[in-house]
């Protein structure tokens, strides 16, 4: 695949862009060239801020001063495992509260890793309301078929900086079933870098989902998001639209998205930038793009 959520480009947003695909057809994580997968999350944030400073790790998550309106998730906190794609249970599926914030590792560039939670994946949880959280993503199934949403992090549970997407179909952060017309709120701790997709049976050479991804970086000093079509194999043509409460920027298959690793559509880097200290996203998935 193209490293988890690939190389973040310079521009007003720092949401993530995949630049180079892994060359191995088997998922041999020990021999993968982790330094040449093209992920640069932090520099993307820096570009959005027109600065070269690293986004600091802020204090533990606190209630948002904006007091967002409550949105009730339609799914129970614990899904029926039989309904999940291949019975895949994320590490955080049974959690209802955050763990501790893990310290960042590395400098600007491919080897930077933000918060992955202590224990791993405890930085991403399902919630029944956006109230009380600075960072959320409300997923809505706009299609006619039930889907499994898979959310993974830049760094996988094996602690490799760029292994999250390749690990996602077998060892991931959070999964949940979303029926047509239903929604589910996910709360995210600060300094977390995520991607998500509908679980499917098509994979890239590294083992990642070969489909459209959503990508986001949740940082108190400036966040960002985008839709990426880079890994889509052509058969998975469900639509995805990401918007935020904070800014009037939409990322979809027609605006502000990544078509290929070198072709952004819309704003300067195909992404949406949120300069506020909070970010409340809505991701609509399902239906057909064409």
C-alpha cells in the first residue's frame, strides 16, 4: 500500500497523503523499508501553519469550550462480532473511555509518531455524543448496504511507525458495523493521526485496503482532513464526503481530495485545514461515485 496515510504535502492543510506504494507483495513487516514509504504527517501540519515547528503534545483531552450539540450514535458500544467484516475486532472496540496519551516519537518526517494511546488504541473510542470532546468524527452510512468501518493509526500495534494501514485488515484500532441511514460518533484524543475506510476484500501489495480512504490529523494547534482516492482499485466506488463544524471546507470525490499521489484536486494540497483547537468531523460514506 502507500504508507499508512501517506506523505503529507505542503499547503494549507496537513491531512495525509500517500506518496509511494510498498514494493513487497507479502506483508513481511520486518523487511519492509519503513523509511521509504512517504509519510510526513508533522511537516504537513507545519505547512498549514506556515511554520516549521513541530506541533506540541497538549495536555490531556478536555471538554470543548464550544459545547457542540449532542449527536447520539445509533450503534451500541459493543457490536455483534458476527456482523463485523471477517469478525475483525479492533483493539478499542470494547472501550468507553480514553487511556493515557503516549509521548510523540521522532522528528519531522516519516518517522514521526504522535499519540497512539496507552494502552495502544485507547486514544480512539466510540461515543454517544460529541459533547465533552474536542475531537470527534461522526460516521454516517448514506448507502443501502450495511458496512464495517475500519479505523487505523499511522503506527500499528506492532509499533512500526508506518505499519498501521498494512496491519488494518487483521489488527486495527477500531471497527464497527454501520447500517444504512445510521450514524456512529467516534471520539479522538489530541495529537492522533488516523485513516479509515469501509472494510473490503481488495488489498494493495502491502495488505492495506485497496479502496478510498478518509484521513485526518487531530492537533490542538491546527488539524486537517482529506479524502484520498490514491489506493482505490477502481472496483470500490462508494462515495465519501468529509466536512467539519469549524470550517466551510468539504473534502469529497469531487473537491479537495487526492486523486493520485501527485495530483491533488481543489485546494493547494487537496486537503482541508482547521486552524482551531477543536475539530468535529462528519464523514458520509456509501452509495456510488459513478
